[in-house]
C-alpha cells in the first residue's frame, strides 16, 4: 500500500511503519503518540489497548505481529503532517470514500482538499521569491 503514494521526505521510521500498518494508520500513530520518543509494542493486545484506540485493531495486530516486545520510535512530522496529508489526498486516485479509508481521514476532508483552489502554472507570479 505504501508504494502507491510518494513518501519522499518522510522520516525512514515513518516509511517503515507505513509499510507494516498502512499510510493512514501510520499517520494516526504519529498523531496519537506525538511528543514521545517511542511506544512499547506488547507481545499481545488486550481489549481496549491504547494501540487499538489509536490506529485500529487490524493495524495494531499487524504491528504486534511485526514488532511485538519492541520499542517503536515515534516519527516527528508535526510541522508537515497536514501538508503531507493534503498532498497525499491530491495525488491519490480513486473514489473519495476509498481515498479516505486508505489514508485514515474523513470523506468530507478528502472532498474539501480536492476542491481547494490550486495554483495555475499559466499565471505569472507578481511577487517572486528573489534574493537581493
């Protein structure tokens, strides 16, 4: 799933996490555990475990299977997180509901991002970034 979307510029730890649990769940992981250095992944999940609440049961089980009894570093992308998600939404192909499910966001937000005005390459920049 992670190969479908360009993850250039993402920290290696986030790319690796996305390969295991999917892009949407990886972004939810970052949101849920921002500010921590790492999250301990248990050997087995109990009902209502914080991982299940943060990333969903399927992704939590995948993470336990891949990294049970390990500490997973929490990738830091706080500044670029929303911009990255918007870029992913714009680049993603498929129906609104499919993109929302794949990226772990609401269909309403996918529609809003897709309907945002985009820069027109044919327009001249009146205030170009110039040095000096």
